[in-house]
């Protein structure tokens, strides 16, 4: 994939009909896409540029974002979408809020309020049922854990899976913007799907528990803030939602998803997880499997 520095964002913007660009600034857009903050005469937007092989992901992301936003959920409004040199692109409203994790790190006294509002927001998302034509067989999200776990798949299928609920599948404190006190906007819908809310809850748990402190943040401070947010998030979620049975199996699934999604980025610029971090995740997943009776004690 070409580097962000080698791309003139005005070219994809022009392809999407935005030519009166006053200012463009590159920002972090994740490991798989590029992101810019764009000022034009009509306002401030975010330009997100995908790889050419991500057209399926782009189409699903745009569709689910529009469906969820239409149901009054806090999702960025899509201003324009299209292709530039066979690469999908989206222009969305830019929000000036701060990532919830950054706010909690700067103001630990707000952890309980921030985390509780984050949990309530995720529960509100899970209350949304997408139109039936958007449902896919639950194998779509289940198989994200990768092959080779036939027993886990069988046991999950036996959990009376609930289809059709809106799932973010990357819901964590850096993908939620806040106004300083409350979670307000959900970002980065690349993994969005329809399915069982317990998968999304387990995915959030795995990110809370497995991502180590970035090198720029003192580990003790990071872990204290993260643990406090996790407790408050869980409290906020369970105040609104119910039926979190069989979570152990979903947590095992989420551990496999974490390794499969994240390990491919080891060694890339800006990615601080190392192989040893994934070894620890595998050890923890093995402990969970033993607790579920899937491995000898």
C-alpha cells in the first residue's frame, strides 16, 4: 500500500466532487486505511481512503453506517463516497471530540462517567436490528476467529445465536469520541456486521484486556485507567442490556479474533505490540478453554 505521504488527497477529493479545498492534514487512520482532516468551504470533513482490494469492506461499512445513522445512532454522516484509481473512498463529517481513552488518561477522575456512558452507548447500538436483507449467516462473524476450532464453532452455534443486531466489532475507547464527560460518536466501522451482541461485547473485552500500554504512556497509569474504564463500561452496558449467557465461549472466540486481526501488523510503523504479547493472549485463551472444558485441566 502506498504511504500516506505519497498521496495527494486533493485528487481523491476531486474525484468525489470536493474541489474547493482550503486545508488538508493527515491524521492516523488505522493500519489499513489512510485518513485526512479536510477543510472546504462547506465545512470540515474526514477523508478515508481504502486499498483497492477493500471494496467489499468499504461497501459494507458505508451501508451499515447509513442504516445505523438512520435509526438515530451517533454515527458520522457520509457526505460523499466513490472510487479513485480503483480505491474506495469516503468523505464524512469531522467531529471535534476527543477519543474517550485520551480523555480518561488526562482526567482519571472522569473514568467512571466516561466508561459508563461508553457501555450504555454500545448497548444502545446492540438494540438496533438491521433490516433482514442486511442479515448474513452468523458464520460471517463466527469464522473471523479462523479455521481449526470446530468444537468452539459447534458450541457457539448451540448458544441460540441472535442474528441481525448491529455489531461494531472494534468498539474500544479510541474509537469512541467524547465531549469531555460523555461518549458521543462511534468511529471506524470497518468491521461492522449483523449478528449476536455477545460477540461484540467479547471483542471489546479482548481489546481492554490484551492491548499493552503504548510506549508513550507510563504502564502503571495506562493499566489503572484501562481497568477503571473496563469496569465502568461493563456496569453501563449491563444496566441497559441483558442476556450475556455463555460469555466464556464468546471470549474464547474473541481471543482468536484478536490474534488473527492484530498479529499481521507486528513490525509496522506505529504498531507497538510484539510477538510476546500474542503469546500471552494464546496462553490466556488456553486457560479460558480449560475453564470451558475444551482442554484438559
